[in-house]
């Protein structure tokens, strides 16, 4: 497996950066993820960090060296992060639960799978064309999608989401894949600090116009300049699949030399609730049991 990756995060005009991102890979598989801690709730940076660490820990346990079921992994991994946030709030007697969005992508074989909850986005660009984009779990995107079909009244704030990790109800997780990849495909994951001020056409054009090590920082600077002093955190991680050449300005990764059980990660270890950056086997099994039990109860209600 060969890919190039570039990641960057800027605080913008905010007091702190609650975005987190990172990637993990084995010889035959790669996980790329980004989370945006939500303002208006406590400890957004904890929520985003914990959700990524949970996903990375599950990935390390299951990718040996490939995931058997990428769709199941993404669904269960995101829900496991949600359960960790609920548990974190209960253990610390918080009046509100830390909350975050999350978007994650698996590249494996010659295919891609992705999932998201909230309004952090994924873009797939091929040959200068936008092939796919996630649809935000926001009332404004829902309004746009249903425009002319269901009257929804006045235009709503794009920042209002109807689902996220850490919410009282079970998060909505949208899954896509497998999608066949072609050499040179570019996958970009970003927080709303980017897409909120730059339209899809510009993101697509700029991402395709130069090597990702040049295109991505230019996009981030454009977002910061456009938003000015009120800029949100701007975070982006971009991957080029089977890049023809690895530029000096980005990480070009060839995984063929890795052993079956070798695992690399840029997702920071440690932090509240996951002090060593890992979930132990009991914790993983407990999260999966809780998820499966919730699915079973839902199925019983429907029947």
C-alpha cells in the first residue's frame, strides 16, 4: 500500500483548538480520522481526542493487518467513542457530556469506506472532479436537501446539528463503501472551519491544482483569511492514494515492509479517560456488548 498524507490544524480566532485529527496504518490498511469538539458543551477537546483514541485502539486490535469488515468496524468504533464520552461524564459527575463530530475513512486493498457523525466532512476528488462528499447532520443541510418537498420554515443556523457523539440519544452514523479507488485519488477530511467559508467548488479546484503538501496549507490559509478575526479552528487531513511521486513537503508512506502485527499511528496517546492511549480488552468487549445490546433492543421494538 502506498499513499501520501498531509495534515494541519490552526486555532484561528478561537481561544483554544478543539479539533483533533490523525491516522493509523498497518501493512495493508489505513485509518484516517478527524473530530471537532463542539462548543457550548464542556471539554470539547477531550471529546474529540477521546473519540479518536477509542477508534485508534479498536483499529490496532482488529487490523491484523487488515480489517475483516470495514463497515462494521467504522460503525462500532464510532459508537464505542460515544459510549466512552457518556462514561467519562458519569464518572466525573458532569452536568453535560462533552460532544464532538467525527469523520473517518478506511483505505484498504483498492477500496475506501467512510463514516461520519455531525458536520465534519469528507471529500473524494478524482482528476479535478468532486466524486463524493458527506452530507452534514445539520438542520440547514436537511432543509436544503428537502427544499421543495417538505416546508421547513425559515432558514436555520448551519451550526445546529441533530446528532453528534456524546448526545443523549444514539448517534446517527452514515456509512459509505466500498468505493473503488484509482491512482491519484485524493481524500480530504476537514472541520467546518474550512468548508464553512470555502465552497465545494473552490475546495475541489484547489485540492486538485497542486501536490497536497502545497494545496492543503493554501486552503487552510484561504479559510483563515476569508473568515478574518472570527475564524473557527481549521483542521484538514488529506490523502493521495498511490501518489506517483512523494513530495518533500509531505509524508510519503510505503507500507510493504511492515510485519503482520506492526502498527503506526499519529493519534496522540494519553489524555483523560484513556491515560495510556489504549483500551484494554475488557473495555473493548464492554463497549461492543453495549452497542450490540442497543442494536438488539432496537430490532425488537421494530418487530
